[in-house]
């Protein structure tokens, strides 16, 4: 059900060697057969390699026999990106600060959480430099410039938003590196207010900027003149332009939420109302919440889960859709941009705190899936450290990346649909868990708020399939519900599992930690089929062996391209192959 939209993307500031030749399937019969076989088996090979791993080693980075893979990028929770996304991966550090502030349970700390939510601090940092020598900034966006930072070493960046910055200023986005722990040396934005800022890598207060025409003398206040171009709030406010009104919009999932709530920025409305203690006031009148009825404890749950599970959630989907839109069919070497978008989606799903193996405690969707698997007996390992959802998603993330690299755009679309279906599973689990807690385990305001936000994160998807089922869930889970009926909530969800592309075994049943058995009435329903949502992707060992040769050769071709020595070269006026 995934549709995809175009969106222009800034070039990475990280210097690297890019593919300069593009291969299209041509008319040479031998070449046509060889390329067709390789392309056809690429995604199958990746799936075979991943599927052959057991739950314990799926946490290890997936490397295809080191065959022409770009190994310079750190892994993200077991996924090997093929582009630089450390800056994107750091968005979870904003989430961490937001959670820390709301946990203090004071109105002033909520104000600070709101500031970080709206202004950011860790992703896409840029400096606003005031020109003092009367020189005009004679360069456009993405021009590389440099100066000296507070540590006395060179700092590099690129001109940013030159069309909107004042004539007396030049804005420079800081260059990032590929080591997550030190990806950027200037982190300020709203962090100046919380005390979590880092300025060692920021431009000196006065200095000279080179690379933009004549040398520019500038002044700069690190704490007041450093901002961020990527924020969690921006993930929500961008839904209108990047998921609903763009070239190939509207996208299905954004459309579901826009229709249900009547607002493209539904997540921002929810989060802002929870921060301020007011009503959401959704245009449609559906899904409303009045947070004036909650104390700071309930509002805090609505905030921190709303940012991660509503705002970030939808933008993850947006990045996968962006990858699909940029994909060029049957072309090896044409798809660096869609692979980068795909990598961004995985980064936003996981976050930097998951580290390279995914075993650490993060703050975003990856961590949620692992937490819920323990509650619903859906973990992939005996130690209950990895959810079946994340196991399947890791497989799909790698498959999708390979499909994009090979120009298998239609296959990548099918993979993306499976990814999105699975992403809803932890939301369903969360809603059912807190419905049970509220009704049967004396759950108070905290549990009611958690249930309300989990429901808010999935209700529009249910509504698209069955409006009555969505209403049943909302009536029990809404803020201020007079009563909560877990049985009705569970039954309503189960009635649409098939339409949502998931199974009973994906969701599982709610466990009683005291007895190591399911709570009565919370047992999993039965679908009669074992396994998860990637059934059909796994292939036999014979086909996998053939595919392995194909995928290795494709990655070998890509490495030859990066080295400037392509296997296939265009001759004369012939169409490039």
C-alpha cells in the first residue's frame, strides 16, 4: 500500500567517492542475460543470507562476504548503511533530552522539553555568522567553507539556506563525520537552555570564513546563533508538504492519519497539547484528547510517547517512500540517492543509542519493539533481547537496500509495505497492554495516558479498514474514558489483523510476569501459521547459493565503479550499459 513522493535532498557534506557511471540493461544478449540473472536474484540472496542466521547472530552486522561493501559506515542496530547518516541517527538524542525534562514533572521542565521538541539540538546543526567586513557571501547553498573552531582546529561546513538568510549573515551547516560518537562537534540549539550543549567544535566567536568568495570576517555567539535544521516537531509539520501534497502524494499512511484527525500535523497537535495541558482540537473531531484533565505525570507520558511513536513514526515511513520514489528501475549504480533515503529511514527507526548491535537501550521505535516482545512473548531469542518484529525488520531493511541498489524498484515497494505493516505491531501491543492494566490491574493516570497515546498512534490505520472497530478502541482508550474494556479492544484489533497485513503470532498475548503464563483473557489468538511477516522472502539453499554469486558480482561491479574502473564501459554512441 506504499506510494512514494519526490523530495530534493541536500548532498552529504561528508566527502566520499561517488559512482559516476550508470548501467542500464542493453541489447547485448550475453550481457542482458547475465545482468538479468544477477538483478533477479539480488534481493533473494540477501534474504537467504540473513535468514540463515539465528536470533543471536542477527544482532551482528550483516556483511555479504565483504564483497565490495562500503565498510566505512558504522552499523545501526545490526543494519549496514551504504551512506553517511550519523547526523540523522542522532535525532534520538533530542528524544532523550525531552524524556529527561518531562520526567522532572515541573511546568518549567515541560517548557524546556517543548523548546527541545521545537528547536532541536543534535541534528543538522548550523551556525549563523554575522559578516563584519562588508563582504557579500558570494556563493550558493552547499558550497564548502571553513573556519576555526573553539578548539583551534579547522571546522568545515556548507552554506545553508542562502536564499532565506539575511544579507548581513552567512549560515553554515556543520560537516559531520562517520563516527557516531563524535559525528559533530557543535551541538547547541535548545540545548543551551537545558545545559546539555557542546561548543568545542563550534566556530570561534570571531574569525574568518574562507571558501565563499572573498574572505569573510564574522562574529558569532555560539549559544544564541547556533540552530538546527532537523527537529522532531519538524517531522510532523512536514507531513503536509512531504507526504500529502508533494509530486506523488498523498501517501497511504499519511493519508489515513490526515483523514482520521483532519490535520496533517496531527502529531504536533497532540504533543503540543500534552506539553501545554490543553485540548488537541483535531479538525475532524475524531481522536480528541483533553490534557487539562491530566496531571504532569499523565501529560509526560503523552509527550514522550507522542514524539517517538507519532511524529518520528510517520517520518520513518516518509523516508522509505522517498527511497521508492527516487528508485530507477533495472539500473545498477543509479540508486545512491534512494539508498541514502532508505538508510535515513532505518536511522530514524533505530537511533544512535542502539549502537551498532542494537543491544543497548534506545529511545525510538526499535527499542519499543524489543520492550513489547517481552510483554507479549514475541521475542526471537531465549534471552528476550530481540523482538520478532525487529528480527523481521532487519531482514527487510537489508533486502530493501539490496533491491534499491539493483534497481528492483517494484520489489522494494513490496518490501516497504511489509516494513510498514510490522511497524504497527508494537502500537497494537502497547494499546492492548494498557487496556488490560487499566481494567484489571488498577492502572492509574500513567497507565491510562500510555494506553491513550498508543491508541492514538494506530487508530487511523484501524479506521481505514473498519470505522466501528476504531471507535470501539477509542471509546475504551481515550483520555477521560469512563470505562476501559480490554476484551472489546482486543477483539476490535483482531478483527482487522488480516487487513493490516499482520497475524496473531505477530502480536502474541499479554504475559503475566509472576506466573510466566498469559493473563486470562489476554491469550494470543490463533492464525494457524508459524513465523512472521516475511514468509515467502526466505528461499531454499540451492537458489540461495546461486543468488549469493549474483549479489557478490553486483557489489563487485559497484566497487569497480567507485575505483574508476568499471567493468562495462560505453563505446562510441552506444547506449551505456
